[in-house]
């Protein structure tokens, strides 16, 4: 952090012109002649102050901000996450969440929320009705098939960990069956009644269809039926962000048009990266390239690091693919990563989502009580994404012992700060009842889930950054 005029020095006005010239020479020699010091007429003395201009350096610190970056997949914080994380991601079988009709086992979600909330992390999840990693025959409840729902048996799994778990016969529901549609709609409605709008739920995948809920299956249902499954979620979760699986390119257009975000499970495979935005598969999906400006983008690795290397798939290309496509959140399913590859993984964690830095701040060195301190700021979003929930930019006036004596919320909408530079002005109204003297200026960005950390080299306490000083004059 660099300043061209220290407000703590008072920015005094000198009535003697010779003294003023000496000050100008001193500022010039010290490289600080970026402020405007006004000469005064001895017959009409002026108290108009000069400006202080502070410049800040961007830091490369890795930190967890709400809804950005790394997602742990541990149901409880048994060990420290690979990187700081603000979201924990889980999947579960419908059969485990509703083993009997209407008998909902919400601890499957609630226990994860309770375990991670003290660590400042929210939960995201997906419901699976077909799971090639299930321990047994059923992922959808047995009672569903006992009630007459038709299904399709399939055999999957074996040596390749990305194809499934233990190789055994399992059953997938017939998604076109009216019994499936009715009973699953009831379950999603109950899920929404409990978790819609819950601040401890970051987002919900639109799952429920295909293997792992990824929307690919050997037994596809008609488009009209698949739309019904999407609509179940839209109706049950109007207040919670929803992610649609990009595997179903035919229905992706419909989901994005309803305001969902999207995700790709399978990053690292060159085939997946080639069959992406602009390819023949997604040619009919309108606005896919710009969808990140309206809703989050989530990615998951095709397999762990050793698996990617065994296939000779370039790891750095996968990292670049995620960043190029404006990723907000990444599943931590990459496994053990060697030290030589960690800088690439850290780069991904650092720049996923929105990352704000204050580059420059300018204001008068001195202001009168009851008047306005005009702030001119140059901000930058150096991340690849943006904010999708409301965040507040708050300014503080601190006393000499760093305690807030006044605060004011900015009118700026930080959701509009796309990657790049942003010029922001703010009129900070100083209360009349403050005593004259030296004060500090601080700021913070706050979300519903707490402070949003900034990548700047300024001292901070619990997310509040001290960025400057000014003098408060009586008259």
C-alpha cells in the first residue's frame, strides 16, 4: 500500500507562501507531488484541504469467500480441506432420503449443515435416482418399484473408477412412468418445503435423472417428461440457485431460459472440452457462452489426478478450460496432486468466482463536521466470475483506537462487477457530532454469510480493511 499524502500529517495549509514553496519542493523530491495543495491569500485565509491518494497492491492469498472457489466433499470436517472452502458438496440416493413413503430422513442433509456451519461453509447437494456406485440394487426406493413403477436393469462398474463402483446389477426407474413422476414430485416438493431459501444451502443440482443424476442414460425419456423433472425443481426451489447438468444439451436451453446455472462433470477429458460451447452438440443452446453472467458455473473433474495422467490428458489444459469458462465452484475430486502441479491447482482455486481488489483510493485530507468526504476509487474484479447474491460495501470511520464511530453503506451493486476494472465514487457524509481530530477510514464487503475478503495489502480485522486516514476539522 502506497500513499502520496499522509492524512495523519494533517495536510496543513500554510499562510506563508515561502513555507508553501518549501512544502512543494519537498513533495516533488519525495515523489509525492500527486496532490493539489492550494495557495492561499493572506487577506482571505482558506481551510480547503488537499487530496490524499493511496495505491494498493493485489495479493495472491488463497481464502474462502461465500459461494466462490473450492468445494469440499467431506460430510464432516475430519481434516482441513485442501484449500479454504465456503461450500461443501454432497450427493445422496433417493432411497436413503425416503426409505418409506413420506418418511423423510433429513439428517442426511442437516448433519452436514451442522458439521460445517461453525467453519463458515454452506452445503450444496444432488439427489440421485440411479447411482452406479450404490452398494446394492436400489438407488430409488424399493417401495417405488413395489408400487408398480417400471424400471430398467443395468450392469456397470468394475476396474475403471469413472464407470462405477462394484460391478453388479442395479435398477434405474423408468422416468416416463406416471408412478415415478408422481412420487418423485412429492419428494422434491417436500425437499423444497424444508430447504428452499435456506441460507445454509448454496445451491441444488437438478438431478433425479440418469446415472448419478448427470442426465445421461441408456433409457432416455421424451423431452416432455424431462421438462417435467426440471419443473419439479423450479416449482420447489424458487429462492435457491439451481444448477442443470450440461450433458443434456437438448434440455439445457430450457433450463437456462428458466434462470438456472449449469455444470459439467467430466473436465479433464479432451472429448468433453471439444464438445462444448460452439460445438455441434450445443449449437442450439442460446446464450450458453454468456450464461455465467446470470447464474453460477460449476465444474467437476473427470477423475482424479492419477487417472487423468494415466490417460495422458493434460492437467493444465483442464485448469485453463475451467477458468476460460468462468467457473465459480469446483468439486474437490482430484485426489492426490504432486507438488509440481499444485501451482496450477492453486491458480484455479484463487481465481474461480469473483475476486476483488481495491487498486486506488483518493479523497480530501481534511473535511468539516457535517460535510461530505468524497471518495474516488478504482476497483478490479480479478477473478473469472461474478457475484450472484447481494453483497454490501460498507465504509467505516474509525477513531484513533480503531473503533467504528460511524458507518455508511454504499449504493454500489457489486453483482454488476464483472471481471475487469470498475470506477466507483462515494459521498461519505460525516456526522456533526464527531469530535475534531484524526480519523481512520475502513471498508468491508459483506454477504449474507459473513465477510467477503479482498485481495489487497491493507491491514484487516475480521474482514474490515483500514485503507486511509483523514482529519476532521471544526470549521
